[in-house]
């Protein structure tokens, strides 16, 4: 028989994918010691961050952020004419946010269909970004922000806020300030900054008390908080200290974001003409 050149022939013998899976992740060590990834508890210890702008050529602006094993990409489209013609849209523009998890991003996901958790995260993302965008500059227009979580290893909402803010700036959307996100997780008497997926879903203190988490969206130049999301049970003084810790983490992240935007501007600038 003639060889079918349009079909890729698979191997004659295959093996189970379970043979190539790594060892299951173990629970973090008890409070007071080092965390599973080597960072210290009760310290503003940020995971290594990689940021890049302008990766999606079809979008008006885009950004990619990688913090540890948490990886997200954001694309911004618009401003475009909005379909709604009510009085509110005529005076100022509208911001639309859509945040989704890729099917391979975490064990719980299995399809591209947006679930209830993604809808809640999209709303939180909108509330965090909207105060920073000059929507009155875009009457009768809409700006679409699409965030895709490629790998979920914790603190996805905080990194989504930072990634979306970078993409908006890369698209040339006028903003009052950049928006940076940071989060902490309280675990009994101690806390973990920029928690991983395992730390967000485990309890090492053996008690249900003081097991809350805080995520903030912060405008560093204006020194203002544009969004705050809290879950679990936390004392009032613990919540206040958590917000201050997140603000400190945003200031640590700010130079990295500024450097990424500066590199994007230099890449987009036309080369100097030879006289």
C-alpha cells in the first residue's frame, strides 16, 4: 500500500502517562520554618518575577507575567465603538474583563467554558482596574481585557491585576496609574506572602481560625487601593497588617513592572534615522 503522507503515524508501543508524573506535592512545613519553595514565613518574600509586554501581535496591547510557576497572559482590544447606546455609555467608555483558566492550568479545570469562579474573578478584576482607567477619555467606546491563566500555582488574582494593568499600558490606554496586585495567606500565628496553590488550599496550623487570605490592587504612584478581596476568618488587626504587607510587596514589584514597560517602549520606537 502507498504511504499516507498526510497522517502522522504514532508509535507502535505506548506507555501510561502516570509513569512520567512527578511525586505528589507534600504539605508545607509547620509555621515558623521555611516554606516548601525555600521562602520564609512572615516576610515580604516575592517569588522570582518575569514580565514581558507586546507578545500578542493581533491585540492592541498584551502582557505576560510569570511568578514562580504561576503564568498568565493578557490581551487588550479596543477602544472600539460599544453596541449599547444608553446615556451612560455616551458620556464615558466601558471596561470589559474576562478571566479564564486554561484546561491544563490546574487539576480542577477540564474545559474552556467559563465557570462561576472565573466569573467572580472577572468581576474582581474589573473592580480593581476600573478606578485606574480614564474611561471618560473614551466616550461611546469599550475596552476589552482578556486574561488567560496558563498555569495556576497560587495568587492568580493578584498577578492577573498586574498583568492586565501592563497590557492596558502597552495598548496605550490612558490611566491614572498602574495597578499592581499582591496577596497573603494567614495561617494561624504566621502568614505567607504570595502564597502558592498548595499553601492556599492547605491548613498547617490544625485550626480553622485565622485561615483567611487578602488580595489587594494598589496604585503605587497615587498611594491608593483600588480593590480589596478577603476570604476566610481574620481578626481586624490581622487584616490591617495584611493590607500593609501587601502594599509593601507592591512597592517591591513596581520597579520590575516599570522596567518591562520601558523595554516595550524601546522596542516599539522607530530606529533613529541616519542623517
